[in-house]
């Protein structure tokens, strides 16, 4: 039977993912739950982690590497940030060991952009970048990472030079539930309206200054010309994604196009948005990227046969 070498954990704000991994990087067991940072802060981070370690029967000597919000100021142990321009390899050097634990548990830091004109932070996405690009990926890369808070990152020769965060997912949630547009999307089923989504992406991309007007159009168009709640929802989604792409694609785009690190429904929507704008986007599965990044980091941190 393959022996486990380490445990990889992606600990987000509202989600928890754990993988028991062998020396070759193969996943032996997996756990997922809604015990993210917010829930774990109440239940206790050690207790939450231990319950999942016990569930996968992780031996006591196996170390744990964590990325994500467990390292935030309001998380388990603050792991701080590596400042831009940030070599992805430097993230490993600042991994923080959790004190008071018999097991070797380390938390990776995030990346900070300490620019008064464009201050920004990421935590967890740096590990996905590592998994998708490697330590010293040659050349330039423009990376789009959709989510509640989408990240657009410019990387050159393995160094994160600049990045921007867009509250696209959170805005969609708030606008669709807490504004008059909630009337337009009420009762929306799972049906997709690709035409409405693409039209909204194109309109918002071409005239992002009119975003507030484009959003209201989801309601007025429905009142004046009819249309389903699903069409209104797709219009709202396409508008917000289109505005994000207008900013993300504003600078030079590498010849290879955009690297899209996403999963699930977001991967589908963003691929369609890029296709609508005739922009080449190379997809990378977000789950696979974070697992690979944690694997690379674990191998670099615990390099000897005694420790890893």
C-alpha cells in the first residue's frame, strides 16, 4: 500500500478542502466541507483540522501544508505576505509553522501589492499560480482566476509583477438579491441563455462606463420586450463579467493569450466570455492547480527523506 507523505489543505473563507497525498503526488484520500475560516474560527482551527485528519487516517508523523485564509490576520496563524514583485518560489520561504502543535503544520503566505494607487492582496491564489505556472515559468503570462473575488495577475519569468482583484462574484450575489434586479431574476430556472449572456458581455466590454445602465437594462428589457428570468440572470452575469474583462484585458495580452484558472460553472462562463470577445484562453482546472501547487511547495519545504 502506498504510504502518505503529506497532507495538503486549501482553507478558504467558506470552504475547506483536504488531500492526503503520497510521495509521487497521488491523492490517497480527500475531504471537502463548508468549514472555512469563518466556521473554523468559531469551532477552533485545530479541532476542525484534526477531525478531517482522523477521517483520512493520516499518520501522526505526516506533515500538513495549508494555503488560503487560515493564514489571514483573522485566521488560525497569520502568515503575512510576500510583496510584489514576488517570485513564486519566495512564497515557500515564508511559510509559517503553527506553534503548539505536535504535528508539523505550516501555512503559506499570500502576496501583497503595496502600491498606494492600486493596493491589493491575494491569499490562496498564489498557490494556484504556482501549480499552473511552476516556480520559474519563462516568459510572460496573463492569468485570470474567476471567483467571488476574481484575480487578474501578470507574471513574468516566475515573478508576480502586478495583479488586480475584481468583486465580480460578490457583486452578482448582492445585485441579484438586494436590488430591484431581484424582481427580474426571481424564479430563474437552470436554463442557460447563451445569446443573452454573450450580448451582455460584448456590450459591457465595449462600454464599461455604462455598467450601471447595462445592469438596469436587464429589468427594463424584460418589462418592455418580455424575456425569462433566466435571460435576465444571464444578462446580469454577462454584464459583470464583461466589465471585468474590459479592465483585465486593458493592457498588453501575451501572444499565447490568457491562462484561465477556473472550475465548474465559472470555467464555463468565462470560457464563453473569452470566446465572445475572440480572445484565446487556455483553461487550467482550479482544483488541480491548487493541489499541484501544494505538492510542489511541500516537496520544496520537506526535502529530505527523513522529513518528507
